């Protein structure tokens, strides 16, 4: 099937969620593959079924993450040095980095930061109670996730003023239409500058931690010795970029989606505290903060009866897989008791499953428990303002109030 709707344009992702959901449902129902031609560039195949997304994610030998997993087109020339993080690598490079880094993201190590997360959550809910009306993104989801990651890495919160402009630009380049410049050269120079700010900051911090290590994540990472291997400064800078994107951006949007969903479904809000871990998984399924990832076919491979050829580009639509009627009963319903819930909100498995899933779950569970125990009537007062992007299913603003 060839469709004339370009699933990667800003105009498509600006459509109401119901419009997108209806189109993806039609695509899931087709017997053959779905090909999306693009004007002026190579087209791509859209994988929309849960089974296809999972199989491709777990078959990295045929579905490669290189040269990039988070852009339909390649990174702007000259930025590959900074942007080539783990999510856009295959083994053996990916396995080496993950082996070094994963030891710092075990549940036991993350438990060290439990008290910090709870203290932060308590302080933020105190602020909501005092303020009565607020923008949830600005006052809760952003400071919680950013503050947690900065604290874990030993970065002073005051540094956010220096880093966040660069962070926002780095996140924005995942969608090529987000940054407008008079020339490609001007755009390239601007993006390189922002990458360099982030990498330079973490490199300086790493040097200090090598001389005087502490209990923070930077200290653990720069001194991690796995079979005689250490992270280089460049690898650490790339990982920092990834952690900010995955650890801040996606979790803050999942939190904001949760408030929106619980406001729309007050009967579910009444059930929330009965089984928070199950409820959190349903919020992630419905939110699907990372809507898609790209894979590049390296050898002929038969998937769902179709042979994908070497050189084909495919997009794994997590947002569609998480609504697949074959896997989820009544998939468009928000059900905080849904179990089992094999969503792909943290990836479809395989080597690129999200390292930060434990951290995301801890933050979400702590926040919703504190918030709805103390302020059970907390709710959104208006529809969200959506982030204008395709890769990240994000909420830019969400007005809320305490009853």
C-alpha cells in the first residue's frame, strides 16, 4: 500500500490525535506493507503493527540503528561528532557503551537517589497546594525530571540557565522543520554551537570528578572500568545529550499526559492509588512519549510476509503499536487496571530498550502518589498545548488547578 499522507511532516503531527489514531488504525488493518513516498528524498516504510515493531526492534542485525535512529534524514553535516549517541549505534559499539553505562543504571544504584526524588516531589506538591493554579509543565514535570537528572549527575540546578537553551535546540533538531535559518551553513553552525556547549560542560565536570569523585552519576561513569575500558569525554558528552533527551524530555511528557488523562477520566483517577505501578504503565502506553524510531535495513528480511530490501528505510511507530487492537483490548480506552500491558513505550525490546525506564517509573510513581494522596482533586483546567514535533509526543503547556 502506498499512501499520499506523509507521516513525518509537521502538518500531519499538528492534526488532532483522533485524526492520527484513525489513520494508524487503517494502516494496521492493511494486509501488505505501507510505503510513504517523500518529495525530493527517499521514502520509507511505516511499521504500525505491534508485532512488526517488536520484531524489528529485536532484529538489529537486519534493522540497523545507524546512521541515526531519531531522524528521518541524516544529522546535519558536521554535527555527527556530537550527536552520534548510543541510540544510533549498532553492536559492537553499542554493546561496549551499554556495558559500561548499564552498571550505573541498575535498580540498586538508582535506589540511592530515592530520597532525593521524594524530597523533590514533596516540595513541588507543596508549591501546587500554595499556588492553587499553575502550568503543570512549568511548575512540576520539568523541574522534577530536570532536577532529578541534574542531581544524579552532580550538576547544580543553577546550571539549568546555562544548559537549557542548548538542550532545547538539541531536542528540536529531531524535527527538521523546527529550526529555520537563511542557509544550511547558518543552521549547521548554530546546532554545532549548542552541542558544543553541552559537551563542554559535561567534559569539564568529568575532569573534576576524575580528580575528586563523589557519589554522583558522573563520578560513577568516568571511573567505571569494564574489562579495562572507560568512557571517553566524547562518549560521555554524547551520553549526557541522550540522558537529557530520554531522562528529562520523555518522562516530563509522560507525567503531563498522565494529568491530562486522569482529568479526562475521573473514574480512573479514583482507582489510581490502588495499584500505581500498573497505572503508570498504562499512562506510558497512552502517552507514548517517543512516537517513533528509525531503522535502516541492512539485508533482505521477510517481515509479515513482505521482503524488505537492503537500503530500505523503516519507521517503527510506537504510537501505533501501543494502540494495536490485536494486542490491547479496547486500546483507545484509558484503563489504569490494564494487565497485562505489553506496551512499547520504552522501546520494543532488543538491545535498545530504554536504560532509564526504572528511573522514569520511580519519578512517576512518587509524583502521582504524593499528588493524589494530598490533592485528590488536582486536575487540568484546559486542553494541552502540544509540542510541534513528530518524534516526541509532548505537552508544552497544561493549565491546572487544585479543587
